[in-house]
RNA sequence: GCCACCCUAGCUCAGCUGGUAGAGCGACUGAUUCGUAAUCAGUAGGUCGCCGGUUCAAUCCCGGCGGGUGGCUCCA
C-alpha cells in the first residue's frame, strides 16, 4: 500500500496510508479534535473530514473556531432542513439550499404551501434527525446515471445538465434525501447544535420572475445556542429600532392609506428634523460653491423623450398627466431640469464648473411589494446636484464630491463606511454608452479621487450605470448594518442627448463632462436610517424637543414657563409639562420621548433660580444655574455634537 | 407584480371547534400638589379594513378589493 505525506499547519509531517481520512489524522492528534472536526482543508480545498486523502497534502482540520466552517455548517443545516421536509412531505421537490449571510435557506416545490405550523413540525423533525446523528455521505455519480436517478426531480436535472461534469458529487442524508451538491458537509447531523427556522417566503426558481415560484424556508444556525440567542437578540434589537415603529411612537411621520402607499407625511416633530437636515445640506451647498436651484415637479413628456427616460425609465415613472396641450410627466429625476438650466445660456469655460444643487422631489413608480417605510417610497426628495465641468477640472470635482460625502457621514456620527467603485465591462457587451476614452478618463478620475482621500474603494466590474461609472458610499450604522447612501456618478449620455456645450479657450464648442451626485440620497430614506442609527434618540441639535421643563407642583408653573421663555429666546426648542401629574410620570414620558434634557423645578430650584438637570442618558445631573445650563446645551447644539 | 402571513377601541394586543366583543395604556371627568421611569377612582370609546357569498346566525368559513409585514423580483 502506498504512503502519502501529510503536512499539518504547525509544519509537522506524518506519513500515512493513501486513502486516510482527515478524521483519522485528527483522531491521532487528539480525540477532542476529532470530535470537534467539522470539515478539513486539504491542499487548500474544502474536504469532508471523512473524505479519503489520496496524495501528499497539507491538512488543516476545521472546527467551530474557524470562520470558514460556519458556511459548511449552515450548508449542512440546509440539508438537514431538506431531509426533514422530505420525511414529512415526501412528494416535495428540491431546489437549492445554500448558506447565506445570516443562516441558510432551502427552496422547495410542492403543490400546497407551507404554513407557520408546518415550520414548527419541520423544525421538530430536524431535531429528531439531529439526534439520530445521521452521517452526511458523499457519493460519486456519473452524469448519465445522475440524470436517470433524478429524473423525477426537475430542478436537480436542470442543475445537473447545466453544471455537472461527467462525474459529480452527491450528498445523502438518511434514506430519502440525496442532493446534487459540491459539499463539503459536517460529518453527521449531531454536529449541528443550534438552529432555528425563521420564515417562509416565495422565491423564483433561479431568481427569475418568469420561472416558477418556489417556497423558500429560511433558517439560521450557529455553533452554539449562545451564539444563536445572541443573533436572535440582535434581530430583536433591530426590531426595536425599526423606524416605522419609532416613527409612530415618537410621532415623526406617517403614511396615509387614503393618500396612497409610499407617500410620506412628515409630522411636526419629523418636520423639525427634516428642516435641520435640509438646512445643513443647503448651507453646505453654498459653502462649497454650489448654486441652489428650484425646478418644477412636472414637465412635458417631450423633455423625457429627449433625456431618454420616457424610453428606458418608463417602467419606473408615474403615468403621464394629460393637459390641454400635451402629456406631462411627473419627474422621476432632477437631472434634465438642471440640464435645462445649464443649457439656458451659452457657457464659457470661464463659467465652469457649474454646480447646480437642489432638494428635488421626485416620484417613481415602485412595485407595491417593494415599498418599505421611509426606505423605499414612491415620492421622495433627493439632495441632488449636477456638476458640469471641463476635463481639466474633473478630478478636483470628484475629490470634492467624495470629501463632501465623507463630511456628511461624519456630521451625523457615522464612523464607518465602505466605498464601491462600479466600472464597466470594457465595452464587450455593448450595453454601455460612451467611448472607451470617456470610460478610462472617468474611471481613472474616480479611482484617483479615492486614492487621494485614502478611501479604499472596492472595484466592482460590470456594475456601472449604462451611462457612466460611479462611486457608491455605504455607511455602517450603530448596530453594524450597511446602508447605501451617497453616490457620485458620471454621465456621458445626457450631455450628448441635450447637446450641451461650452466655449473653450480655442473658441470652439466642446461638450462638458457631467457628474451626478446625491449625498443623503433621499431625505426620507436618510431620515429613516438616522432614526434607526440613533434608535430615536437624536442628537440635541436634531431633537424635535431639546429640553422639557418639569414643574413638580403647580406652585412652579409660572417659574417653569419663565424658564421655557428663556430657552425659547436662546433658540432652544423647549416645552413645559405643567400637567397635574407626578414628576415621576413626567420624567418617564419625557424619557420615552427621548427628550435630551429634562429640567425639574421644585420649590428649591425656584427659590435659588436654578434648574435640576436630568439628561436622558446620564440621568440626574444636579441643580445648575439657568445660564450654566444654557451654555452647556448651546455648545452641544452649535457644535452639532452627535452625543451629549 | 408574485408567494406566505396579518388587519379587532387612539395605541399595543386577547377573543376556544361560527351565536355580533374584552384587557392594558391613552382620552375625558374628579380627587390628589407629589422631588428623578407609571397616584387613585369614575366615564366615554368598536358598522372587528372594505365589498360580496355560504349560513337560521359571520370578527370567525369562502371569494374579491384595499393596506401592511417577511421574502422573491426590481432598484438607470
């Protein structure tokens, strides 16, 4: 029998018989390791611990300590799910069942749909199978034989036809379950210690809505019950921060059935926050050399024909409105309007760059199923600007945009973000507009801007808009979720379609470069992100009510009002709670409204002209002079401090 | 748009296999004047999302519509 040499991660070598399995080697090292082994890496390739090694190799045993094994583990959990489903409902057809970011899913095809009760039954069955310690067995099959074997399973056949080589691997689990699968898997079901089924959803076969819709069961799995609980707690935490819930509790905004879905009503408190966001952005526009413009909400359809939207964006637009003279289109974008302003007069290179900024409200038709609170709506306001410039200026402009985006994030307390540079495919598909020179220039400018600002942007090929490359900035919020925010995009198409020009030094007309950028993206959506990021406890400068005066008895009502007046005069948003209620109740309610400062005033404060300051996060701060408190809160507001 | 689920008082939610509804909070009224997260008592409040069907009888069963939630798809 031939021998092979196995090299372990610590550099030690072992000579073993060919066909020895990773689990055997693990057992030789320690029974505990063998017990903990979930998968192996053989010459860098993922292996089952029970798959024989046939040649000299480096070997690494993967356990719960190796992040790579989590995917294997969850993939095995998906198989466990499918095996349970087949035991309960043998007529079910299997689709695919991969691990995903926070768990796994499996797609099924069956005539009747799963109910939440079924989910419970299935999960119970999974635990039964888990307890049986059924092995995941790897089987090699020829394509021909496989197609025969799976002749009843239409989805598997399709996959085998498309993906399988002449010989492919399958994994079995118990008597019924067999799956066309690359693997690897954990050795047996007893290794899967903590899992939970989460939800049922419709999902199209291969993600194409023209295909049959399958039933997808989502679940999650972790190495330990503790980690699973922590994950479920985090999901709970996210639910607590849900902007739809907080929006109602804090009376910030609403969506009215009578008015229509996807249309946002800002209530007084949300309105104040919105005003802060808008004021901040408009101030920044002016500080950074943008001009503020205002444009209509509708325009003749001809404008949209010229821009091309009437054609390529039709599916996202509201139906045109018929008037006397023509059809009018509610605007889905601001760009054509800004272009009209640019084109309204002749431009010299001396005028450039022209930066036209607007808080422009646009309307887009979104399919009903995708609407989501403030995040996905049918009418929203973009902090939209378009920059028209010469090739010499472009790099500076892009750098400024990116810096502006970073400053915006910082202003709202976002410390972490990711950037993505979306580029074209090199022109092979023909789906992109613009010349190779334009693409090279634009992608170069975006890349150099990132380099200059030390932004590590991930390049994503073939993800650009058809009209030009872009940088997208995604922020990371307080609980680690990512949100698409700012975007800086080149546009080669619109300047051409509208015949934009400027007169250069050579006295000839040239086409300007156009950059489209939005930093909040949508004010509604950004507001929603802020609500969740701060969990409703807005920084003082944004808080709808910044301080509330709480008189203890009605003897202090007048004093409380006088304090409120002083705060008002100082530009602080303050109210008084002079209801005939105990101070405990007033504090409780103010806390729940997440009002930053509560100023308790009783006889003691009144006599000495003080306020007893309570902060929503740091509780009782003791008595202070009114002037002292004013200075403190004003400092926070003026500096736009993100926490007090 | 598609699949599944949900819609009961202002809010959050109960309501067993069909016999037209209940709690807590809130609102209102009264009492209480009180020191850092809920004072007590009383009163009012619902065509059970809307329309239709089955039934002696529908909040409950069936169908349609509207809205929402989780996904899918889409997101130029």
